[in-house]
C-alpha cells in the first residue's frame, strides 16, 4: 500500500531499527517505546488488522506470534506481553497489522 507507514518501512523508504527480516515477516523497534524492550512484529503483506483477517491468513498470523516468541527469547525477556490493537477505539494508530512485543519491566493489569 503506497500510503502505509509500515509498508514504507518494509520497503526501506522510512528508516527503522530492524531486528528481524524473514520471507514474509519483519520486526523493528517501536519509535516510542512503552517498555525497555518494545518491538513490532509485522507481516510484509499489507493486512489492515486482525479484523481484516481471512481464513488464508491464519498461518501467517500464527507465525507472527511464533516470531514474537523467538524475538522475546533473543531479547532475553523472562516475561513479555503481546498486544494487538484492533481498530481505532482499541488504540490502533497504524492500520497495518502488527504485534507489539513488550518486556523488561513489570506489567500491570488491566491495561489502560
Ligand atoms: P498501534 O497504535 O497499535 O497501531 O501501534 C503503532 C505503533 O507504531 C506505535 O506504538 C508507534 O509508536 C509505532 N510507530 C509509529 N511510527 C513508527 C516508526 N516510524 N517506526 C517505528 N515505530 C513506529
């Protein structure tokens, strides 16, 4: 998508600190980290959100979670939180599906 920030990051048109680049998934550090470790795991395919998932996307989305787990391990996180904001009301601000990996501090529940 020509007007999507994360598509531009994936294409190398906008700089980001990449921590993983696979065939169909990338991960880069969040520009406004909410925890000592805050990484976004993103499919290369432009998919707006979980709400836009089709049956054919189930494997890809499952592998996003598996990649997030590997990244948390590589970052040395004892515990971590995965967040997938879906829709504006839930706090989604970039409409290209992504999994936040947050760790390195104590987390509270419920989230704000
Ligand atoms: P969400 O609000 O769930 O859609 O998450 C979008 C995330 O993208 C936010 O945590 C932003 O801080 C992050 N973000 C926005 N612009 C950039 C950027 N240029 N590089 C890395 N992360 C970004």
